[in-house]
C-alpha cells in the first residue's frame, strides 16, 4: 500500500513540475548571456555581435521575406522565470527576429507573446514613424509562441442559470 502511494506521489510531482520548466532548451540557456539587455546592447552594438540572448515580448509585425525567411518585429518585455514576457514591467524598446524558415503570419500575428533564443547579428535601421530606429537583430535558433489566455473578470467567470433557486430548479 505504501509503495503505491509513493508511486502516485512521484507521478503527481512529475506532472506538476513538467509545467514549471523554462520554454527554451537548456543548451541555449547556457549559451546565452542573461545580463545582456537591449539597453546594454544599444550602448555598444558592435561588441555584442555573435553573443547569444534570450529575449521576448509582443509581436508587432511578422514579415515573410522573398527568400522564405521571416522577420518579426517585437516589442520587448522582461522575461519571467519560465521565459514568459511580463507585461507589468516597462519595455526597453523593439528588436527584430530573423527566422530561417517561413512562419505563417496568421499564427505569429500582432499582439501574441513570444520568447526567442538566438545569436545577435548586429543592428538594422528601419523607419519608425518619421524617424530612423536602430533595431537589434537576432538570428533565432528557437522560438516559443505563448498560448493565448482568455480572462473574464468577475462576475462573468462562471455562469450558473440555477443559482439562487431552491434545490437548483427555477
């Protein structure tokens, strides 16, 4: 009986912990520099070419290129302990992600959250409104597209048509 309980406890622990892992592979996390932020990159872009980073944020615009690559403009957000972009902290700007294959713009649409691990290629200057903006450019080796969560605030979180009636009948 005790052995059965221990197996059940171990299985429950494994299921619980499987939802608590980082979304980027361990190999890429060990290669990357967690102290390299967008602000630090902007201070001296040339010195950080070839460095590995894990950055994330919200997709602004995906662009499918003629050479079957995809360029994604991302509004940066600081990452949480699992690698999820955190909307409660201020952004350090925008960056570009270059992925070597086609990514469907419907799946990678504006507003979705993304986490990217890759190598810094340098920077690219593109117009942003009426000014030229210096975008850090990352060659992506792994991308994680976060699932969308729908939150319905109280009192709309649960609807029970029988609530308030005796014995559950109207």
